[in-house]
């Protein structure tokens, strides 16, 4: 007895799926990972053994709120990667960092993505009466101040909101 094509297809163990580009559902935000490597130390050199593990993430806005994270607007969120040891107590070299590109000034102490005299960095910035103090979370890297005319060379690109830490268990 011969079965029809429809009968054969209905017995298949193949599951139909839509493999088109995933889109965020309501209450979620797509965050692109930019190929930006910011220095967390005295200089930035891409490690030869670096493997980019996250290229794009879809995250629940409720999760962000539950973590106490707010942003200027969801479209301003992006991910970058920082390299170096200067922020070691907060996050490690190679950890993906979620940033808010809508923040272009230092209005509160925090961790920022910024350029200083052309060098792209991720560091903690502390507001001073006449400038900012640049701090590393690793004591091996001493703090320094940016004041006076040097402030003209400080460009704030974004504030770091979240570090996606990888830790071997």
C-alpha cells in the first residue's frame, strides 16, 4: 500500500522553524555588539587569543529594571569589549559591556567609555570641582586628574551600565 506525500510529510520528525533574523518581542530590546575595543589600562592591544563570544543580545527590559538599570532610551544601548587589567575588581579583560550612548557628559560618578587625547578608554570617572578624576578599580593603576585645558581633550561617548562577567565555575 502506498502512502500519499501528505501522509509521509505528516509522519516526519522534522520541525518547521523560522530561521529569519530574530526580533525582540514586546518588553525586550535588541542590543548590538560593536567591534569597539576600549583600553582598561595604559594602552590597548587586542590579545592574540581573544575570541568574541557575544555579538548580539536580546534582553528583557524588566530584567534591566530589576537590576536597577535605566537608560536614556533603548535604542542608545550597545555592547563593546574592554581590554586590560585596570578595572579588574569590577570586570575582567574581554568581558562584554553594555553602554548607554545617550550619555555624553559626566553628571554623576560612574564608569564611562571616553576618549582622552585620542585614546579610547573605559574607566571610573569622579566629578571634581574643577574637572574629573580618572580611577581604575585595580590599585596597580594610580588615579589622575583631568582639569583645565586638558578637559578639552576629554570626550564622553557613553556610560557603562552593565558588565556581562564571565567566570569559570
